[in-house]
């Protein structure tokens, strides 16, 4: 629109102004094109990184028989905590003996990693050097 107006003004003797504005538009479009190309490459890179992270998670999980022990341990402690909190404490329907020894330590560690693992990843990503 502006180019049309300036072209019309150029016919009135403002040719140098029109040519200067056209040069400015061409330079702006070039820098904008470069910025858009870089943004597109960054998006492609992020997509590829997500694909590789997914492949890594799949390879870490492996088959069902390698992923099952972790899930069984996590869910066993989750069920224990749910029983103690809901049935014993909240409803008062029973008593569950407290965990003792190494099992109690393992349970605390498992629950901490289960709920805190993603938080630690996010904090590490904040302080990661770029």
C-alpha cells in the first residue's frame, strides 16, 4: 500500500525517495527472511531433539520385563502410602505396621525420586550452561 502511494508520488518527482524506500524494504525483508529461516531451523532442531529424547526414553525403558520392576516398586510404595493415609489415618479402619530398616530408607528414596525427579530435571535445565 505504502509502495503504491510512494510510486504515485515518484511520478511527481520523488523518485529518489521511492527508490530509497524500496531499498529499505528489500533490506528489511532480507533480515526478516533470515530471522524467519533461523526460527524455522530452531523449530526443526527442537522437534528432532524431542524425537531423540523419546527414543532415549523408549530405549531406557526397554521391554516390559525391564520396565516392570521399576513400576512395581513405585506402585507398591504408592499403595502402601495410600493405605496408611486413607484407610488407617483418615478413615480409622485399621493399623499398618511402620516400615523399618533398609526398606523404609528405600521407600523414602523411591518416593523422593518418583515425585522429585522431574523437578530436579527442570532445576538442572535452568542452571545448565548454554
